C-alpha cells in the first residue's frame, strides 16, 4: 500500500493533491512563508520533543501551529502515551488532560472542539506505519483531539 504522503505527492493528474506541500522543520520553527497557508493541520503519533510540546502546550510549538493555519482551519492530533512513555512524557491522557491544556491552546487561537479515545477506524485512516507498529487503537490506547482555529473578530 502506498503511504499517504507518497500518494499526496503524486502529480495531480495521477490522483495526488495539487496543493500538497511537504516541509521538514520543527513545529516551533516553521518557515515564515507558511504563515496562514493551511486549512488543515494533522499530527499523527508524534514522539519526543513534539509530543512533549503538544502535551505541555509549549508556547513555541502551539504558536507555530497556529501561525501556519488560516482562520477556521482544523488541527487534528492522534496521540498515544502509555506507562512505557512516562519517562519522556510524565502525563496520562484523558479528557481532563486536554481540558486543562485548552486555555493555553486558546491563547494562540486554537479552540478545543473534540477529545475522545481514537477509534480503530480513525487510527486506520491515518495510514501511519508507526501507529501500526505501536498497536495504537488496539493493544495501545490512542486519543483523537481536534482544534479549530478562531476566525477574525
């Protein structure tokens, strides 16, 4: 099966996305040229500093995500943390976790609109090989989190 990034990167005439843009950069250091260009931002099963930043609502990471999104854009996260990960991310995930982080995301215009345990279908639609390796949604819990970017006042 073709990875979703490979599928999106194909020429538009061959079923790719004509406006797909792939950038290798830290969330806290995204190029200024990307400001306000995204209608949708998706993060699937991050680890390391990105996972820590998302679960601590690190201002640099959240501001970077907000900066690249347009008003009314959707930001979707699929996350998984277990006891094994606690050395890196000393936090357990549940609805209260995200409710507690919501005000810090809202400071950057990202308004929490959904938090729920990720379904097997949501995980499968991510086409994430990392999620497959982890057993996310099956043997390992995963969370679906959605934010909407605030529009102009």
